[in-house]
């Protein structure tokens, strides 16, 4: 039963926002929603409202208000972000859907999501819907990009979420679009988040691979050797690949012998969402008494 049905005497005091008529089943403005919920909680302290959101896409591709390929791609990327931080068994409960599309720029009015009930021993309590909680985490990352706070972005971005966020930014770049999410939460509060040109630029910088270069010495048993300039050493459980080895050096190496080789190591890694890429470039055979640097 909805809160309006349970508490008609309170609901009768508030009017719905005509701009969102048919979208939100509760009082639409954030002020009225919060006031309505405050009144209801006098009778039911753990009461919550349905959560809903508007997704606003603006840019040259969306001036005509048509939901076209770029909009669909961005919509899918946002859903992928939400899925990435949700257990696979719970993903059916976090699928976003929209009721209608506004005119002008593309505005997607998402279908309202009711709160859930969590049972703590004998006391059932209402909790935010999973979709709301997941969307808040996604918006936290978007806000970190928009503010240029890399430290905050690192704390917000799991590896999978970072990958999906990078794909979203790429889709926004293709469409030259700005994304705004206006979330009305189940506790009556409102959360607005934007990913503008500035946020997209900050996100691209965040995901860029920044190489580090160092000269070091590696050691291990020879595993493979090729006259094309490629050899592999086995060091413990690790296989070390070394490139740009001169053909005459590769031919002279003996199997099942430990070698110490000086290399120039280039490590390229995104700050989140991708694995480090390491390349060891051959410099020379190291002397046996040459120390191996600690990592």
C-alpha cells in the first residue's frame, strides 16, 4: 500500500507538481516530498517514499529531444555502471526503466522504485531500494570526476565500476553530451549530479595510462629465446618477458641456466579499472655480483 493510501489525511494537504504528473506517485518537489515524509513519520517512523530520478542529456545530438542511438548507448553505459557494483543475483532489482522522454533536450523520467523491507530479527524496517543505493555510488564517482578530485575518485571506483565509467565517458565524448541525474531519494532528500565537459576531461585524465620508466636487473631461468628479439625468464612463479634482445645474444643463451639481465622497465597503468602493462627492454647481461634492486 502506498503512503498516500495509508495516510490520506496527510497527502490531501499537498499537491503534485504538474510538470511531473504521471511520473512520480508522491509529492514531486523536494520540499513537499520532505515535508510529506516528515508528517508520515510521526505515525510510521521508518516510512520511506518511492525513489525516482530524471536523467537529462544535453548537447548538439539531443537538441531535438529525440531518443536516438547516442542516447541509447549512454543509457546502456549508465546501466552497466549500476550493474558493476551489484551482485549478479541482485541485478534484476536494479534495472532502470523510464516512463517518458521530455521535449527539448533528452530528459528520461525513470520509473519510480519503491523502498524495500529488511527484517532484523523480529523488527522489519524499510530500507532504500537497491537501485537508489547503487545509483548514489555511481553519482559519487561522477561528482569526483566533475570536481577533479582524483583521491576521492580512487576511493569510489572499484575496478569494474571504473571500467564501466570510462566507457560511459567515451560514449558522452562521441555525442559531445552532458549528463545530469536528478535523484529524489526515498528519504525525501534530493541529489543532483552533473558530468559536464569539465568532468569528462577530468575523467579522461584520470584514466590515462601514465608510464613510469626505471632501469633494473631481473634474474631467472631461460624459458624461451627467439632470434626476433624476444626471450622469457622464469623467476619463481613469474614469467618475465624481455624484448629487443639482439639476435646474437639470444643465440648464445643456454637453456636451464640462471641469467641476470639489466633491463629498462616501462610500466603503464591507469589509476583504476585496468591492469598494469609492463615492458622489459633489454640493455645488457648483468654481472653475477651486480645487486638486484628490491621492488
